[in-house]
């Protein structure tokens, strides 16, 4: 996937779900993975020509794993002239040494998002962009169906009233395979996750299930995504289709 195509998908999401307003200061949550680095490129590129002017910053919550080196991301942000902040935490130590969690994902996500949101507010940002793509949205819907018994997925835009902060997901129309292609084409400086349960989670199960369903029933993934967009899910904002 070329940058122009990435920007087209990103603008589609931003426009249809009114993600960006004039004067916004948006923080990109950078995990070090391919998704968040692609999002950084997407919003950096969009910023150059989008009619509503906004500021952009980047933040990484360092969970405290050894050998997790962020120098390549610091260098990239400097090249893009995007202010970058690293928040050091002891989350890994708390999860695996103090609490010895066998299923740490939920607590880890809660602690990580708390640290991220606090840092976002400290930087003066009013919005934070998460790098969830189309596959993430579909996988979340399947997990909700299987384990919660409801048709649900996270919203393209969510206002957190207690934080006075808005979460946006500008890559919601981007396929994961396109993200992989973008990472390879532009040689993104991915910093591999050091989490010991990475690749052994319920989300990985959902990812493999979606892949199997799509192989056995061509187009199943796109139809599931269409069902989500048209499903009137509680908490989702109104979608305003753009005239092309």
C-alpha cells in the first residue's frame, strides 16, 4: 500500500465519523508496532492538506520490559517533526512479578490506557488516536459475540467524559494486510513487543478464526465489516457518507 492510498482511507474515516475539528491537538499512541507507526504516517500526511488545521504529537507508554529500545521511533518522530514523549512505567513488573497474572491482557490494557490518557492530557491534547484497523474491529465483534453474547465493537470515535478526552480510530477502513504492505514498502522502524503472552491471546484466536472464515467463504470478512457499519451499535456516532 502506498502512502496516497493510506491517506485516502484515513480521510474517509475522519470525514465520515467527524473525527477531527479545527484546532484539535491529537496524540498518536505509539506502541512500537506496525499499526501505530502506520497511523503516525497517516496523520502526519493528512495534516499537510486537511482543511481543518490540527496539531500532532506522539506518545509511547513504556511498560518496563528489558531490551525495549525506542531510539528508532525517537529518530522517526524527529524526522517527521512530531513531538514525542515516552512515559516510563512498571506495568510489566506489576503484572508478571508482583501479581503473577496468568491472563494479564485486560489489566494491562486498563493500566496502559490510564497511563496514556494521563500523559495525553499533560501534553495539552484533546484527542488521542488509536491504531485499530478494520481487522481489529471485526475481531472485536467476534470476541463480543462468542464471549459476551452481544453484537458489539469499539466505536470510531468515543468521548471520555471523565477525562474530557476524545478517542479516535482513523485507520478503521484499512486492512491489516495493507498495513503490513505499508510497513514493508516504507521500512517502518518497528520495535517488537516483549510481552511474553504476545500471540497467545483470545484476540489471536479471533484473528485466526476470521482468516479461516474468509478462506472458506470468500468475502466473509468484508460482509462482517459491512454488518458492523450498518448495525446501529450502541455508542457509535452517526456516519455521514461523503459525496464522491
